[in-house]
C-alpha cells in the first residue's frame, strides 16, 4: 500500500460514516413502511419486519389521494423549472454579453434579494396572488415561483466561462443575440443548466410552506401539503405509523428514481463547470 493510499483511508472512512448518517433516515423509513406498528416501536430496536406488510402502500393510497398529490407536485415543479431556466438564461445573457448602464447595480440588486428571509416575501406575494385571483390554484403556485435568483446566478457563472472568441465568431457570421443565446451559450453551458434545473426541480417538489399558505382545496394539494394533512388526520396512533411511513416512501420515490436515472448528468454538471472538456 503506497503512501497516498494510506493518507486517503481516513478520508474514505469519514465519507462512509457521513454517507451512512445521511442515508439512514431513508433506510429506516423504507423498512418501517413494511412493518407493523408494534414492530416500529419495538424495544430493542427491530430492523427487519417479521413479515413485510406490503398492504401498507395500498392502504395509504386508500386513506388519501397521494397519486393526485404527486401529480400536482410533479407538474407544477416541471412548469416552474421551465420558466425559471428560460428566464434565467435570458437574464444571464443580458448580464454577461450586453453592455448597458447600471448592469452591475442590477446584478447586485438581484443578489441582495437572495439575502432576504423567504418569510419576509410571503405577505407581499400573498397580496399579489390574491389580487390576480390565483389563490387556491396551481397557477398561483407556478406564477409566484417563475423567477429564481439561484438560477440566474448559477447560469450567469456558466455563461461567463464561455470563450469570448466563440461569441465574437458567431457575431462575425451575422448571428443576432437570440441566435447566440440558443446556439452558442446554452449548448456550451448545457451541463450546468441541467444541474441547476434538477436542483430547482427538487426544491420546488419539496416546497411546503408557501403552497400551504395559498392552497386550501384537497384537489390542489402538493405532496408536501398532502403528507402534512395526512399525518395530522391520522394522529400518533401506533397502528397508523406504518401507513404514514408508506406515504412518505411514495412521496420520496419519484425523486429517488429521478436521481438514479440522471445522476451521471448531475455529477457531470457539477464537475465540468458547464463546459465540455
């Protein structure tokens, strides 16, 4: 074993321990969804169920329409991400390729809004959504989230790494700003844009506090709001905890599948700084 490998062993041990700490809640949730209530609260700790209770999953679906909640969350998150990415690309292009007075002031002002506590924006946002007549609608959730400072900042950073020679060559060929954006900037930054879109999707899918304030009808619940209502309605009876765990597994499953399928793109987008090697 060489010296470099010996020095790497403590790092691997730390990474393994941290990984186990992060994945433990997911493993416990999955195993608990297959147990009875008595097995979940058994002392000493009981890891595996004696008989897997697969009926907990259809039982949870019978108690609440989680299929509808997951559909609402997925559709709203997808639409929001499309708007956020398109608007962020146009804004990032203006901040990196166009010259106009006050550009730095504009960018700094955008960053300053990111420092505001999210809760401080809820009252004015609620008033705006109410005046638009979009309370208790999925459209209200979408419109109130179509712009993202995080997306603007990250995509701007990616656009700044595109070689100026490529932009100048495109202009020399007669390309206008729209053509440069869609044929040069976005293709050269697609990995970073994809990563930003994936992070934004997870954030919007898991969004809870704001949707819980403006949505009151069950048919418009997102999965986070639906889970909270389900948990509150079921109470803390031990017999209901397996179904609560099963409902949580159903809610998390789309995100886990998404990450498993797209993890190569996610890692690539983080590691390559948005440019092909």
